[in-house]
C-alpha cells in the first residue's frame, strides 16, 4: 500500500518538474525528489516479498535500460548533493 503513496509522490514531483522546466534549481530539486521516490519503491517491494523471490525478480529487472537509467540518475544526483 505504501508503494502507491511513493508512486503518487513521484508523480507529484514529475509534475513539478514540468511546471518548473525553466527554473534550473527548482527543476533539479524536484528531479532529485522524483528519483528518490521512484527508487524507494524497489526497497518497499523488497520488504513485502521473500528475499529469494525479490532477488530473483530484481536480478531480472535490473538489466532493463529504464531501471539502469533511474539507478544511474539517482546515484549521480545523490553524489552531487553530498
């Protein structure tokens, strides 16, 4: 259930990015929040499934280009903000 809240949060920040496309800092802050919210969903899923089934699922999905994109962007965003 909490996953839906995180997805709604991600949608909110995506909309904020669209609204603030011409404001560099506002866009970047919303991008960081968006990436964090979307990445959180994987961790929430992990808590709800058995470790074996989660890792089997994750190992097959983490090769996807879209998952790689979000992991890379989240990691880049995290490193730059430290």
